[in-house]
C-alpha cells in the first residue's frame, strides 16, 4: 500500500477493515475474464497510465457484489507481460 493512492487508501481501508456494521463497506471484485476464467495469471485486461490517471482496457466476464460501495479489479500494467504457464 505504500505505492498506492494515499487519499484512496485513507478513505477506503478503514471501511473495509472495521467491525462496525454501520461503517463497513462491501467491495465487488472484477477479475474473471472469458479467456481464463478465474485464473488470474491469464488476465488480459491492461492498465495504462494516461495524463496522470490509470485507465483500464479489457473485458470482465463476471463480477460480484455489483451494488457494493466500491469495486476492485485486476489488470496488468502495460509494461508487464503475461507470465508463461508451466
């Protein structure tokens, strides 16, 4: 978390780690893709930094908790290539 968006971390993490149900946030996950299912090693969604902001390019096949207060997604930074499968 040291390299992340400090303002976002300060806003979200307390809501994700609290035991108080009045303060707790649910978080959806956008990870599954048609090509690899739930195998995150096959993720093809790419994150590109443009004009100081990250933009995501790709398609997710399934998501959970779409009515949640926030969502997390999986994407590879543009410069990182997909790992070879063993």
